[in-house]
């Protein structure tokens, strides 16, 4: 077979050579240890946390090695492409303050010398290499699809696929030049398939930076390199782009491990050096049946990156939680360096977990509480407002119009030695400080306490003088309680509870419910300071 002639017949318009392409993509001049890695999302939907996780590993490896992090849009699946998905990718990266060194802007400008960074704009490049493989006798045209009815194809496959579990040779690999010519004359569309060199018996070894040495069955399938519309499915595009763009480490999800032998055969067929892979474990959950399963957007709201924005979980908390998953050493580092930016945390590929981490929202919430507790009231105000502008417009208007009051209550039990650690997301603040927006109901007072409550509140409201300190506030509660027959000494109360109406703690609880509607709250004295004298007195004058 004259493969050169075949290649010319298939790709008459492609006259560029692989060498000419390589001239446009010179080898990157890197310093020792510098990593070039990338984030290669497909704009097919909302971003999945697993996808973000993989991106974050790539990003960190490049950041720590002072390398290059680029964004490549893998938009080769037009049917699955979701409108605005590209925009969303940028929005998410921006929100997390993750910057790419090379990428294509939304209006189509390439930043960097290795573009275009969008696969749909690289079709001619893929064709150059497809042509080369055909002319080397390593790939062939496949006319099956669209040339026959669907049933015919199936029959054809049944008879002609020599698929005996060991190899999958496509029937079209044996077409003669004349047969190809006649198809082309009829205007039949063709795909390009790899003509695998393997017979199904071979095994290969490759090294993965996380998994170590892997032995697997070599590829023995004539898989598709270019679909009949000229668009490459993942394997061909990956091998060519990561070679031309000089990626030194391909970080990708473990789900690609099984198809790595295909990619390795392709690298070799093209005469390229296989890339270095780093297959990251997939973030998991414990399913209903107690088994570990991949986190999924279908069952786990937190699998969708929108969840974190909608809930208003600080991006820093998400990033730090993921760092903690990537490398458990992060937690100790954070404890020893409480004030240092997370970007100072260094790790290498060897430190990346090899075991699928179980995603724990409670733990993420705890990390978030810690981060929020360190914000000043003004910082929290800004963060809450930013969240509300996007997710709760009326609240945003309120926050803006009542800035000083809002900062006042956000400052309760904050900015001190031991700030409270209750708040872990912006979406909970309104409910958390519900009593700042409206007078509370008194449902928390049990029916059997009703009379005591009414009696105590009447006496306390009458005696009330706006306090100047927490001590002063407490002293008055104690005084009124004692005058009504409450125990001021807890020991005495415990010895003979029947002799008292209750203890001072009970009296404090009454006041707390009157002011906040709750039995637990931040420091009451701080709350009344924010509410002010008039409002406090109004709340004390209550009756159940
Ligand atoms: N577009 C692929 C994905 O989103 C990229 C995988 C890779 O990083 O190589 O899964």
C-alpha cells in the first residue's frame, strides 16, 4: 500500500508538515524543576469539585516550582457544550483568585506563545499529525459511519470486528487504495483511526507520579483519532496538545488511568516522548450502603462548585480544605502558621495523597468557622454584602442601608482574644442574627416557666438601668433574681432546689430569651449594646 498516496488523497489541503508545526511551538526553556501544567476543562456543564481539585493540584505544582500554569479549553464535544460554561470557568477561577499564565481570553485573544488555547481552533494542527500517521501507515480512514444504515454497521461489525477480547481491529484497516478512492469519489465522510501495532498480548509499564509504576495491557484497539467532522476525541487532542504546549506533568483524574495505554501508544506512534502523568485520586463519599463512591453532582450538592458560592463559604476555606485533602500535613502547618497565607504552604508530588479522600463537609465547615472568626467585623461585612448582592438582593439593600448597625452586630464576640466560631457561611448569618432584624417570639419559654418568666421580667424591666459593663449587667440580674427568691449561690441551690424559684442561670436565660428569643446566644451585654437602650427596654417589657 502506498501510504503517502493515501495520506494525500485524504488530506489534500494539508500541506504543513509536523516539523513546521514544531517550529511554532519551540521547546520551553525551563529551569531545573520548573513544572508546566494545565487545567483542561471541557465546557460541558457546571464545574465539579473533582475537576476543581485536579486543577488545584496542577496549579499548586506550577506555583510551588515557579513554573507555568495554563488553561486549555477542551471544547471538542460541541453537542455537550453548555452555553456560558466558558464564562463560568473564568468566573470561578477569578473568585478563587487562581491566575493562569497562559490562556485565551473570552473574546478570543491568546495570552501566551503556545496557543490557540482552545481546541476547536486547533483542527488543522490535528490534521497535520493525522496525515503524518496515515502516511507512516499507522492510521487509516474509516468510512463505517454514515456510509451504511445503522443496522448494517452493526452487522458489519459483528462479522468483521476481530474483537476477541484481546484486540479490536477495525474492518476499515484493510481497505485498499481503490476502495478508499471510490468512497471519496462518492463524497463519503471518513474518520481516522489508529492502526494499533499490538495484538492484544502485549503489556506495558508506565510510571505515574502518584500511583508509582503501573503495569497494564497495552492498547490493542483501532481507536478514533479524528471523527468524521475532523474533530479529535480526547486522546489525540491530549497527546498532541500536551506535547506542543510543553506540559511537563499532566495532572488528571484517576478515571483516565484505564485509557493511558491508548495515549502511550499514540505518543509512540507519533514519535513523541510520553508525558509524565499524575493521576489524582477521586474525591469520594460514603454512600447509602456504606461503600465508598465517587462524589457526584447527582447525589451530593457539594460536588457542584456553585454550592460554595450559593452558601457563601469563603473561597479560602474551600482552598484550605482541598489543600488538607491533597496533603494531610497542611493541618499541622496551618496550626503552626495561623496567620500565613496558604500560598506559603509547599508540597511536592510525593506528598499528594494516593488514597481517595472522603469529602467531609463538617470538617470544611470547621475550617471555615476558623477563617471567619479571624475576620474583622468590617471584613465580614464586606464578604456578607458581596454574597447578598448575588444571592439575596433585599438583604443586600438592608445591609447597605444599615452599615453601622450591621457592623455593630457582626462585631459581637469578634476581634477579641477568643472570637466565637459559630459562623461558617454567609447564608447563615441572617438567621444567626435573626433577633437583630425583628423582636423575637418567646416560644423558648416552657409553659411551666411562664409565670416565673412574667414575674421576673416585670421586676427586671422596672429595675433596669442601661449597664456600662458585662459585670454591671449581671449584677442587676442577680439582684432582681435574689429579691424574687432565686438562688445566687449554685451550691446552695443544688443542695435544696425546692427552696428557690430557680438559680441565677435561670434568670439570665429569661433575659436572654426576652432579648433574642434563644437560650443560647453570643454575649448578651454585647447584644444589648448594639440594640440600644430604647429597643432593649422595649424587649424587656414583654409578657408570655
Ligand atoms: N477535558 C478533560 C476533562 O475535563 C481533561 C482531562 C485532562 O486534564 O487531561 O476531563
